[in-house]
C-alpha cells in the first residue's frame, strides 16, 4: 500500500497544483510507518524545497528520536548532524549543541559529533566543557589533528589556571606521535 502511495507522491510532486496532496499523502505514510525511509526522505526534500523550516525541523527531530529509541548509533549520528546543521542555519546554536550532546550519549567517542559540539563551545560559560571535548579529540583524532588539539587544550587549561592539566594535555599530544 505504501509503495503505491509513494508512486502517487512522485507523480504529484511533479505538478505544482498537487503539492499539498503529496504532502498529505506523505504524512499518512509516516503515520502508518513512522520509520519509512523513502517517505522521510521525500518529505524532508519537499519541506526543504518549499522552505517549511518548522515542519522540517519537527521531522528531523522525530527521525532522531526514532533512531535513539532503536539505539542505532549510526542513525543517531546521521540524524544529529543533519538536525544540528539545520538548527545552525536557523541560528540556534544552543539547541544544535544540545542535539550533539544527546547524540554523544549514544556514540560517545565519535570525532565528527565531538567536532560539531566543539564548534558551539565558544563562550566563557563553556570553557570547562570545551576542555573536556578537546581532551577526547586529542585521544581519538589522527596524529596531526591531535597535536593541534593538544596545543589548544593546553592553552585553554592555562587560561583556566590549570597548569597540571596543561602539562597533561601536552604529554598526551606528544604521546600520540
């Protein structure tokens, strides 16, 4: 049944006068099967194309929650990066950072998620968390990136008046050679 609906949606999306009908059909498919990948893809593409940011963000949040419910680390990562990117476009770095933190609970040592979170930790209030993220990246990134992260971490630890932490960061970075 859903396969036929999606064929119908494909035809409707080609005609401007049937866009609303296509969207309604996609909603019905997703009500029946919330994890239908093709319906989710078509819905996201349509919402992005039409500029319906609010509904797009709702769809991406739902996809992320579904992936978290399945404890599917790869899907959580992909969903978090996609949702976080769209939130960044909307200028909502606070929610984007929250999305990345949630994804790191499922994929705690994922370098791409850690880098995405790091990009949002610039303020004074975020310095301790920034140091923690940098420390994890020193441990998991390739040698040249780890060396740069170790230097950044040492500088941050010094600003936080943590000389021992700065020394530890440099030793970890050097140890990655």
